[in-house]
């Protein structure tokens, strides 16, 4: 059980790493069209906001799925077939 | 139990792809908060994305049945 | 053998699910540039046609690969190295 | 047997990527059938995609050999 | 040992995505060699990509800590 | 140990195959905007150059990472957390 807990924690860490790679790519496209000789403060702010808004978007979607009636038929259909 | 795992994986996959598509569509330059118009855009985008997923699933299944009937 | 058949069926189902996710993404890009408050009939028809034509395209490609001479060197080269 | 599995996986991968690229390139707004000009476009696209795959494989292998010769 | 494997996989993932992004950004029509201006572009692109990765990681971790503090 | 060496070689081969699929996609986008009835010599040269420059880019990045000081904090941070 200790080994299992260790493995689960490592799998979870890897999932976070993949999310960070994904956000880096997405925010790179949104904030860095012309990479300059330094990371200027505008690009840095854009990157930080991009991560914050991406997490906001995920949470907004999850919340809305839990509270809306539309979600139920989808997930039950999904589980039953 | 395998069935539940697959259903969960499937729902997660849908969630991830939907989040990605709606973030790209609704957030232009990311600002200091998720403002009202962005939230409305995301809500609409979610509903349409799930509609699209449902329509695609139905279209795929009906095609499959037609093909089986023709064999 | 029964467990194996069950697992194979589940793996196959998951492959279908991934195909559906892939087609949703592709057809979303082709048919839904501006998501509106309702799924209008034009977008719905476009989605259905998009799925049908995607499957047509796959079948067309598979058929042509089987009947063309070009396919043979490719697949044999591929298998032999 | 492992070799056959890998060759099959490789052919499937090529097939999937080719279908995706040629569908995107040849089908603008999906209509009620795969019309003649779309079929021609797909056929041409397939041939060029396989040419590209072959050219890329050859270029990669010749580079690999040059690098090995230099070591 | 699992930790090392994950760190290696993570570094490889970063390397692959960075190579892809910087190649797309810096090499227009691929010519007969990697010329000086392309090399400069790649060097700058690498540095900015790693900056972006670091900034994103920090922003994600600080968000996580704020969320935990609020629970 | 012989089986293990065989498996490692096969895994390595599959990695090369994925790299070739990836380069085909990337160079297809750079060199083949309008697929014609034949692979003309200009497109072919572009594809070959594209592969060569992609490998150059990878090697340039790896070399620079090894020689630059910036890489050290990144990789050590990466290994320690």
C-alpha cells in the first residue's frame, strides 16, 4: 500500500508536468508572437494571466457541469453504454 | 470496473479538449480576471461543444448501423 | 479467453471513443467558427456531413491502398526493415 | 511477432495522419457526398503524402549514416 | 529511480516541444544550411521558451498554494 | 538480457518511426501547400532540407543546453522537486 501510494503520487506529478507543458505551449502562442532578447514584463504578465485564466476556465467548466442539468444525461449516457 | 475506468477516461478526454478549444476561442489576450463576457462565451462554447460531441457520436453510430445492414 | 475477449472489446470501444473525440475536434473547426446560443440546423447538418465524409475519406484511402501498386512496395518495405 | 506489431502500428500511424491531412486539405465545407473533384484531390494528396514520407525517411537515414561515418 | 525516470521524461518532453516551436518560428523555407540569423533566432527562442516554462510553472504553483490556503 | 536488448532495440526503432512521422507532418506543412500530380524537384529538395535543418536545430539546441549556464538551474531544479 505504501508503494502504491508512492506510485500514485508520482503518476499525479507527471500529470501536472504534462499540464504545465500544455499551458506553456498554449500561453506561448497567446503571449509570445515575437520572442525578444529578454522576457519583457508585458510578456511575463501575459503568461501569468494566461495560466490564471486557463485554470479559471477549467474550474468554471467543471462547476457549470456539476450544476447544470445538461451534464446529467451526458454523463449517465456515457456511463451506461 | 474496467467499464467505469473507460467512461471516466472518456469524460476527462472530453473535458480537456473542450477546455482547450473554449479557452482558445473565448480568451483573446488573457487579462486580470475572467470577465463577464468571457464567462458567457465559455458557457455557450461548452454547450455547443457538447452538442457537437453528441451529434458526431450519433452520426458515427448511425453510419455504423447502415454499414452493418449492408453486409 | 473470455476475459481476453472482454478486454479486447473494451480496448476497441476506447479506440472508437478516441476517434469520436478526434472527429468532434476536426468537425468543430470545419463547422462551428462562431458558436451561437443554439445549435442551428445548418451547423448540425455540417457536423453530420463532416462525419460521413471523414469516414468516406478513410474508406476511399484504404480501398485505394489495397488496389494500387504503389502500396505494395511501401508496406513490404515497411514490414521488412 | 513484436516486429510485425510495430510494423502494423507504424502503418496505422501513417494512415491516420494521412487521412487527417488529406481530409483537411481536400474537404472544404463537407457536402452530401464525396464528389469527384474531392476524390481526385484525396488521391493526389495520398500519393504526395507517401512520397513525402518516403523522402523524409530516406533523408533521415542518409543523415544518420553520414553522422556515423564521421564518428 | 522512478523519480529520475520522470525527470528525464519531463526534460525530453520540454526539449521536443521547444525544438518543434523554435523550428516552426525560425526556419521559414528550409535552405542548404542553418544560417547565422536562423541560429540566433533559435538561441533566442530557446531562452524565451525556457523562461515561459519557468514562469508558467511558478504561476501554476503559486495558484495551487493560494487555493490550498483558501480551503 | 538478450530479450531485453532486443526489446530495447525495438522500442528505439519505434521512437525513430514516430520522429519520422512527426517530421513528415512538419515538412509537409512547410513544403507542400499545393500537392501536384508529381513530387516536383523543388518540393523534394525542400523536404530533404527540412529534415536536415530539423536535425540541425535539435543538435544546436542540445549543444547549447550543454554549454550554457542557464541549463544547469533548470535541470537541477527539475531533478530535485
